[in-house]
C-alpha cells in the first residue's frame, strides 16, 4: 500500500493581502531580525509569536563561537513565551531574515530547521491546537501554513513514549 503526505499553503505577493494580525506579527518578526546576534553566519533571523492573550513574543538567533551553543530564532521565541506566558496558546509564528552576505534582499523564503520543527511540534501537542506559520522573504514574498505540524510528517512525539 502506497501512502502520501501532503498539505496546503497559501502564497501571497504582498503584505497588504494578509489579515491585520499577521501583518502586525510580521512587523515584529522584522524587528526581531535587528536583535539577532549572528557574527559568524551573518544570517540574521527574526521570529515573532502571536499568543492567545494578544501578546507578541519575539526571538532572534543567538550564535556562539562554539557553534552548537547557538540557538535559532524560533526556539528563542518558543522558550521565551513558554517561560513568560506558559498558559497562553500560540496562535501563529512569523519568521523572516536578513542575509548580510547577500547583495540584494532575497526572494528566498527560509523555513524552520529540523530542530525548530520538532520544537514547534512539541508546542502544538502541548497546547493541543495548531500554530499557523507565516514565512517571509526579505523581498516580501509570503507563505502561510495553517499548521506547523505539517512541516514534520511522520514525526516522533510524546505519543510515542
Ligand atoms: N537559523 C535560525 O535562526 N532559524 C532557522 O530556522 C534556520 C537557521 C539561524 C541559525 C544560525 O544562527 C543561522 O541562522 C545560520 O544557520
């Protein structure tokens, strides 16, 4: 028996096409890019979470001379929200970046790395409701997914323990 995993996502060409709360969230993610500490990769990532109480929690990548000690923007934001607002559900995460090494603002959309996908899945399972994911290129191209769990099919999770 052959099986297939697929999911839908929306593509937007312009931030004005997004609902207001997501526009605001993307603005926060762009602000977070400016808070990134990435002297090694020169790749600055910003993430922002929209919580059920309306709060926005930002995170940015924080690198280290000992590279495994560095942490991605998404997990900084997830850890911050879980520490400060543990009872609130995460409605959405917006992620964007700035590549210092690039000549012009890229059209490429960056999607969370494997470890961040696992962390987003844990947060989803914990709160028992989906987290929307908004990905934005520096040039303004946008992708919206309704459920972060779609990024990690056939995942290992708490239900396996
Ligand atoms: N990075 C993130 O912050 N999020 C991702 O989803 C991918 C990668 C960071 C880690 C590192 O500081 C830099 O981007 C280059 O890999």
